[in-house]
C-alpha cells in the first residue's frame, strides 16, 4: 500500500473517530473541542472511564467486531491509558482495518 493511501486511511479514521468523540462530548457541552492525532483522551478531552466504554461501543457499531477497543486498551497499563492519544487509537483502527482487508 502506498504512503498516500496509508495517510488517506488515517485521515478518514481520524475524522470518523473525531465525530464519535464529539457526539460523546456533546453531553458535556464540549462538542467543539479540537481533536487531532496528539489529543489525549484524559488530559485534553477530560474523558472518564465510562466515556471510554461508550466510545468502545460506538467504535464497534461503526466498524464491527473487527475493531475491539476493550482488547486494545486491555493491553495497556493504567499510565498508558491515561496518556492515550487519539492518534494511537487512529493507528490501531487503521491497522485493524488494513489487516481485515488483507484477510
């Protein structure tokens, strides 16, 4: 896969995840938050563990069972979860989608 295609998938996934996050953040009146690859779930978006559970459900609804958010964060330590960025999730989702496509 070419670098252009790779970057395109990440941009698409980032836009989709940002949309999911804005829907969750809308409940707190924060739906206009800047969301980029370096945005941290805890520090920047002030997301709690229940928000991450909600995000996991919405990711599964969007991408199906091939994107397993619980498995992704299950492999992380507490400090890594606290420092988790949107970009790390974007890379995980993009890699998972590529692997599913490759079969």
